[in-house]
C-alpha cells in the first residue's frame, strides 16, 4: 500500500515538544493507515523549500508559504491551513506548483463567533476595568463605570460569511438590529437571516457594535481607516477577530484618543506577536487578546477534522471541499501529480 506523507508545521508543538492543539488530531492521523505523519524539523517563517520537499501533504498553523517555498513542491499535493485565513500563503504560487490549498471553515465557525460575543459582552459591561477595580481594592469606584445596553442596539458586520452568520444566529435572543456590508453575498441569504445589507459608510454610521468578519486581502488592507472611524457614534465599539491589517491601527489609536468611539476589542494585530509599546496597551476601553481567543477544544476538534479530511481525501483521490484555489483541480499537471502520489 502506498502511503501519503503528511508534514505538520513545527509551531503545533509547545516548549515540551507536545502537540498543543490536542492529541485527538494526532490519534485521528494515526488511525488512517494510508497516512504517515511527522513534524517539520524546525520552525522557519517563511517555510523553506527544503522543508516541504519530503511531504505529500502539509497541515500548517502560522508560517508563511511563498513562491520561493513552493519551489520544493515536486511531491506536495495539498497544503491544509489549520484555520480559515490564508493571507500567509501565496495562492497563485500554489496553483502554479500544482498544490491545492484548503482551509477549515467548519472548525472555526462557532468558536470565532463565540469570541466575538465574548468581546462584545466584555466591552459592554466594562469588564477589564471592573476586574482591575477589585484587584486594586477600588471597590467604591465601581459607580464610575456603568455598562452599555445590548438589547435593541445595532450590530454591524463587515462581511457576511459563515462566521458572521453564526454571530447573528447567536445574538437572536439579544433583540439587536442587524446590518452587514458584503458586496459579494447573495442578497437572498441576508434577507433569509434577517440582516439588512448596507453600504460600508452606513454600517459605520448606524452600528453600536461593529465586528470585522472578512478576509485580509489587497482590497481589505486598512479598509477601516480614519474616514470610516470618523463616522462612528462616540458610544460605539469595534471588534476585530479576523486579521489585524484590516484595521489601520494608527487610525484606530487616533480615533480612540480623540473620543470618536467608545472602545475596541482586538484579537488580531498588524504585526504579530504584538510586542510594541502601543498606546492600545494602556487604554481602559480597549481589550487585547493574543490571536487565540477562539482556541478551545471545540475549535481544535473541528479544525483537525477539516484538515485531516482534506489530506485524506486527496490521498485517496476523492472529491474534497474547502479548496481555495479550485482552478488547480482542473489542471492536467495536477491530476497527473495526484495519480503519481496517491493511494489507489
């Protein structure tokens, strides 16, 4: 039986050398007789061409894959991103190198939506400040930090994909008005879930809470700018669990310092790790988390299921979903590579 060699990026391992994202995924890999797995020898960012050369499939967490990386893809058929963002992968280079790129939308849908809810509720209830009041023995100061209502307020989303739709589903009991900006969505989908599609400017003008739920691309880089932030209500909040580059951080700092909005919650940043001594770290009305708020056992289980299903299906030459560069599936050179590498 021909085995399909699957490489895992080194950043899955913690300092003790154990997989930090759950042993369940490793056990699932081990249960597939046609799959043989191992880890990259070291963590490099971007990944080197020599690192991908031994593998037929890769399940990858955070490192970048460039055109230079893909020069080592003679025997690589599928790159399975352990997540939904793929701004760290040169998609065009993958297609050119006959490599299918897959993502894990089912695994992240609920956990990321829960993260948005966590941020929204924490902002509304002044959670960071009130935690500090107790730790600093400032009990009587609580009178100075009332929270903000959620019931009847307007929740806006930049994007109306799987995560945004799950977010709106979760807020059904909050009796919130629902807005979204998404130039690519079928209006019927929005109508069916009770979401009003509006322009980006109107979204910022009307929303009390804004959630960023779109991909980072050339089109969306610094989409949230001085101009848009200036349209927000001074009582409104913005939440970003998508990608840091979508919000111009310098513009956000200016808006917060100028009282243009009530606060922000960020799980993602323009530069990660977020180690700079940014003014954001010293603002009472800003919540910062290290691009991991959605990292739960539920997320791990779902992402392992999606990513392993991708590599396993390709290894067996079976149809698979969640392919980003679908055009690669029609290339004769890709089909010939699959025939050469895969289990029959």
